[in-house]
């Protein structure tokens, strides 16, 4: 007899069926490689100044991403590119024109074309603030060839921009294809608009005496070419919103109150937002009082023109600094990433996931950072259908650090070998394990698990699974059913109850499986079932190889 993976001991049987099973998977990867903190850039100009509720990271696919920052070596705005899902990053590349020169840059924000509903463009739009001439600048990077503008454009000129106290810029692109940038300085904030791809900019004439330069804000697209402004008012301790109406070419006359948050000097930006492109809903996460045990991380939703508080991400009792959001474009699942104080000037980085639009949130992740250092600010790649990535700033060392928090569509081409020797386990790329023999009782089943639990949520897109089963020549019963799914430690859940292949005799099989996710700490699993056939026979099954091919 062979010891089962979950402690079961299976009986010897007189009537037995021998199977050799070779499984081939199409378009489906296996459980992920363990995620790990990565140093994206080790020479930021000043990490404490690069705060913003807007993103600075874009992933255009599962493997290819861009991170933007202010570089201390050349004192310019630069980016790095990854081609392996954020596990490593290339050399710093300066932006073109003035943004690639030393102008005492402070902070920046980005917007990717495809974050705008209905947009299939390939450009990343960048807005940045500097203190040499105290202006706000614009440039773009086309990810189709990594080309840039020949020059950078001044969005608008100011007299005074104060580092570490004035809000950082934000940029978005409307569904009509127009660019909007907000910048702070001169005691207020201005929002400019470009209708010709950033070549020229005009003032949208928002009422500036209602905005203080210490405020910070984020711009997001709405339907019909409208734009939503979310602003944290440091003077009033309220977070507000206002809509730009493209039809009237102007802003609402009044502000809509979203929530009351207490500002503190130690954390200038305690919030972040994201957008569900399918529904048009906007989600906001904020800390009601950063760096204080009375602070609560709350989730808010803007839908059909009104705001609602949808849930609590983290209750009071923990000192947390910034929280921000990202969304899985496939499912609408939300990820809230945040920095949590564990001691003086020591923070850890965590995240939670919501599968119901922010109403409830799962268990807090283990810390994803390596060492607890002075991390106050955190950003994400805003949205993706393939990978959710977060970055955080090490104030003490001026590092930009990062890690994957959800590999929604993992890398391809992994080979798994199913073993029956010492347990029913699938080993990735390891051919040394014994194939062995396992016993399946009449109308029973056996399950093979990946050799390691998922270290992050792993999504499997809908696709067709194919393979081949060979029955032993002496088999008295030659009918089985096969599934793919997940194992939570006690229960196997198939991709869906009606998604399987019935195999009768030695033959190929295929079946369509809908998308499913293997949650963090759970296992990818494969199941063979001797389903009800009325023969009262048990089976001895020999299994070997499970290959994912693309």
C-alpha cells in the first residue's frame, strides 16, 4: 500500500485496474515560483518626495513591465523595464528632452493608454514636477518599440513648487482621447487639458482658490469623455471629488464629500484608487488617520454618479501609512496594498484581496518585504489582466523596491511529473520522483497536488485541457473521469462541476475549463475519478507526466 498525500491508507484489492496516465495541458501554467522582494532602483533622488496616489508602474503583459522614478545619478526622470515579470529590471533609461536633464525633479505619475476604457493604444503618459523652474512637464513612452517624444513639454509654468509639501502630479486620458494633468504649487492646484496628444495644453479653469498646494489628487476617466478628480483636502481633512463635463467643457460648481480623513505630516498621501473598465466603477482606498492606531483602511466606490462606503479593509488597532489599489481586469477582484508600522521607522508591506467589490476582504498576506525599514509610500500597476505588481519606497536608503502580489496569468511551458511514491504529488521539472502506483477504490478518486502551495494568487484563464490515458492490458474496467482544479487542504474544487473528460479505453481526451484561481497557500490539483459505473471494481493507477504546453 502507498501512503496518500492526505494521510489516507488505501486497501489492496483483488479486482484491480492498472492505468498509465500521460496528461498534456494546453495554455495552462502550474503553481508559481515563490515571489520575492526585488530592488528595482537603488539610487532614487529622494524616496520621501516620490509620494502620489497615482501609479508609477505599468505592466503591458504578464512578463513585460515599466517602472518610472527620479534617478539620483543623472538627476533626471527615468524608467526601467522588466522582461521576466518583475523578477529583474534592466538599466535606467532617461526620458527625452528636459525630463532627461537635471532639473531637481521631485515626483511623477503615469497613465497607460489601455487603462482608459475602449483605448487600445500603446503609450505610457508621464507627468512630473520639478523645482528648478517649478513647472509641471509631460512626455510619453511608446511601449511599441520603446520610443519617446523628441522633447518634453511644459504643461504649465509656476512660480514656486515646494518639495515634500506640495502635492504630486496626476495624469489621465479620457475616453475621448484627451489628456488631463493636475499639478500643485503657488499655493493652489491647476488642471490642464490637451486635445492633441500632449503637444499643447490649456487651463480647464477649475476654481483654484478651493485648492491648496498641500492637497494631493488623482484624475480618472469616466464615460462620455468626462473626468473624475479625487482630492484630499489637507486644510479641511476631507476627501472630495468633482467631475469635469466634456460636453460643457467645465467642472461641477460644487465638491462632493466622500469621507473624513485626518491628515498627518508623516504621511502626505494615505490613499490610492483604481478603475473597473468593464463597469466604469471607480474604487478608492483610504486611511482615515495614517500612522495612528485609530486609523481605519476603508474602501469606497463611485458608481452612477455617487459615492458609497463599501467595506473595511483593515480595522483600527494598527498603525498603517499609505494604502493603494489595483484590479484584476478578468474578474474585477481588488487588491489593497499597504505599509504597516511595526516599530519606530520600521514598516512591513502587506496586501489583502476582495472578490466582492470591496465589501469584504480576505486574510492579510504575510509581509512581502525582506527587511522592515522606513517604508511609507506604496504604489501599484493600477490594473492588469495578467499580473498585479506593487512597489514601495525605502526612505532611508532611497531604494525603489517591488514584488508581484498576484500572477494572474503565470509564465508558460512548465512540465510537471506526477508521482505516486510517498504521496500523490506533482513535481515541476523533476523527473527523479518515482511514478509509483496508487489505488482508487470503486467509485472513488485520487488527487495529485503541486509540490508547493501557491505563494500568491495564481489565475488560470479559460482554455481547453487535453491529454492521453493508457489502460493496462489486463484492466477489467476502462472508464475514468478527469478534472483540474484546486485543493484547499481538505476539499478538491474543480474548475467547474461540469468541466471534465470521460475517458473510455486508452485514448486522447480534451475538455474545456473555465478560468479559476488557486489562492495563496492552496494547491493546483489534478483528479482522476472512478465514477459510478456499476461494476463494483477498484482500480490500480500508475501515473507519470503532466505537461503544460502553449
